[in-house]
């Protein structure tokens, strides 16, 4: 028997759809019945995580995050995954309020990099301002002897722009600024980049981004399939 997966989503909706799609596409199955049972709570009413972390008049997202987690558990989810990097700043708060396992996307990404890219010690992070300020990746990656490198404040604005344009459904005509932020990191002996916001995970396909990327959304999709007892292609 496989475990029922709960996706704590809505941050944003496209990223939630992408994780769901990745789990379907990466599962080895010959018929509907061989796919995993997946419950999705696409809770778009969860307040913006970055606004809250930066203290920009944002509402605390934790009550809604916990509410979603409990709803999924009550609906029959046997473990959770969450397609939002910044929201992992509140991972411990959610775990304290549920009685089922919760795969940590950030930790799964650290394990993946250690296994697949053992020579890489400096890892470039392209993420929201909130993820960077809260050191969501730094705290976990230090345990794996991995150093997180982020763009300068001047170039981080281009990463932020791409992320929030996707949320606003605004198509960018130019990615020059985004690639400038990547070059900024490359100049600091970085060869590997984390798509550290699920909107950047979406942008990998939407804009066919060029670079050596690790996509945490894909990583956690594979981890979730395996944890559920499914087979990965």
C-alpha cells in the first residue's frame, strides 16, 4: 500500500500545479490505479510570506499554513509536502501542530546536492528576499557543509522582479537583469544554482532558463514519490 500525499499549496497556484504535475510525470505507472493518491489544498489565502518576514505590513502566514496542514491531515493525508521555499521558514511551527510526517523541501535539496554534486561547495541561491533574509537555505545547508551565495542587493531586485511578475501573470520581454544576477554569483566561484523560489521553478520551463540549475520542486517530487512507496521513472 502506498501513502496518501498531501500538498500544502497555493503559494503560488502555478507552483502547486507544477509539483502535482511533476509527481504524476515522474511516477512509474501503467494505469491510473498505479499513480499515487494525492490531496491538494490550494490555499491562495495564505498571506505573503516575504512581506511578513521583511516586516512590510504583512500578516502572519502561520495560522493559515497550520490550518491547511491540519485540513490535509483530517482529509486523510499521511504526510505533507509544501511547494513554497519561503514558507519553509515556518516549517517547525507547522510540524508542531500536526501528527504526520512533513518532508522538508530545503533539506531534501541539500541531500540531493551532496549526492549528485559532491565537488560543489558554493551554491548559488536565486530566491525571494524573504527566503534570503530568513536564511531558510543557509540554516540547513550549513549542516551539509554547503555555502549559500546570493546576488548583491543591486542585482537581487531582478530576481524579485521575475518571481513577482510570474505571480502577477506578467510576461517579461527581457531576462537580462536576471542573468546579470546569475553572473554576479558566478563571479564568486559558483557553478550550481538553486531555483530557490517555486516561481523560478515555473520559469525554468516558461522561459527555458539557461544555467546549471537544481530545482527543489522536482527534488521534493521525487522524494515524495519514494516516501509514499511509489516508483520513480
